[in-house]
C-alpha cells in the first residue's frame, strides 16, 4: 500500500470506516486482510476499521495468504455465510449474505456507528440469479438512501472522471442523454466537489458524445441539440462547466490541468484513460448519496481468489480516500 503517514491527518475523533467484504468466492476477503495489515502497521489507533465478513472465511483466506488475523487492528463483525464458500466457486445461496453486508453497513452509518463505507467487489450476476433485484452497488445504495441521482465517479490522484451513463450498450447511449439529465448531473458534481473535496468553485469539463464533439453537426448533433444547451443552463445556475469538449482533447495533460473533474458521456469514453493513469489504485466514488461510499475499480477476480496474487492497491486507495473525505467533511 502506498499511503504515507502524512497523507492522513490527525483529527479530534478517529474516522470510523466499515468495509463490506463482498463476494465470498472472490478476492474481497483477502484484500480486506491485506489492507488491514497495512493499516495496522502504519496507522494503528488513527483509524477505526470494521470489516463485515464471515469470521471463519476471513481467518481461512487471511492465513492462506500468510496474514495472521489475530494481529490485525481491525474489528471483525461476524456475518455468517449461508453455506461454506470455496475460493473461485460462486454459490447463489450466498447472494443474500452479500446483499446483507450492504444493509448492515447502511444501518451502521444511520445509527452513527460508522462515518463511511468502503465496498469490496460483488458478483452482480449471482445476486441477480438469486432473485434479488440488484444492478450494482451504486443503484442499490441510492435506492436504500433515497438518493434520486447517484453518479459514478472514478478517481486516480487528481484525475476525477464522472459518467453520464454507465453500463449501457453504445447504441442506447444517445437516447439516455438529455439536457435535463446533464444539468442534474452537473448539479450533483458541483455540490459534491464542494462538499467532499472542499473545492470552492469546481471547474467541470464536459465531453462531447461524438468524435470531434460532432464537428458542428457533421458527425452528429447531440452536442448542438443537448449537451451545449445543458452546459449553458448549468452556467446560469452558477456552475463552472465547459464544453462540449472532444474527449481526445479533454484528456490531454495540459487540458486536464484546467479542470477539477471531467464528465464523460459513456463508460468507455472516460474510464480507459483514468485506468491507464491510475491502474490498480483508482477508486470508485458514488456522488449524490447522503453518505460517503468508496469502492474498488475492479471485479471479483475469481481466478485469483485464495492465491495471494490479487493486488489490494485499489481497496487501499478507496479506504484512504474514504478517510480523507470524512476528515474534510
């Protein structure tokens, strides 16, 4: 883990972070152990960590990768599996356990036990197979906190990229973008960059949808009909939004220096650049929630579960960012 001691400020009260360990057959439980070992070494007493996980599973996976769980300064809150889990082998009977971890974390935040939650990866397909309506962490947490418009934003150091649409086929993206939606997204981004990052006047670059941002209508008119009017409306609300900017221009380093965040129109417009810049250490932050929630930028990696080869960099970065956001707030 790359966190330096200077990066986490001393505060009057210790940040209390709850980690949900995610899909039990995946790498989540062992990543929690790796991150806890690093924080035990470097930040003992400065951050209160609680991990929601089946205790027996956690001990088994920790020892499999050479970590003694008894030596970790992290509270293990035992949440029993429905059935024993084997590394790399999904079992639909444990889907309720995975969703239950999120419910317990939310209840803990509401009750004032925790200041923020960090989520390890889940396997959406197996949860859906169980009959539980679940399209992802973002949507589930929004529904259960009453948040009308959750926004997925990926963070890698100073680079922040939010998405106007997330997991949609490309042919459906244009119909999913409207002037009203873009304005609402910009409102959420503006408010949370102020609230969570303490940026007084956030500068937000808005990407175009089409190549060359449509090139004055030659390559598409979504920029003219939808995106540009939305930007002008947002400016009228006091939001410093700029664009529409061609994506191949917006991510040029000298352009990035001008902005605090970028709004990409679809998943693979913004995230390949971000993951290239911060692969293994990028963080998924959900904007628009009344709680602080950060997460990894990767999946369950079933083939790596139990091997000790999984990289905990993204979960470590998610935990570090959650602590920083709690302290800023």
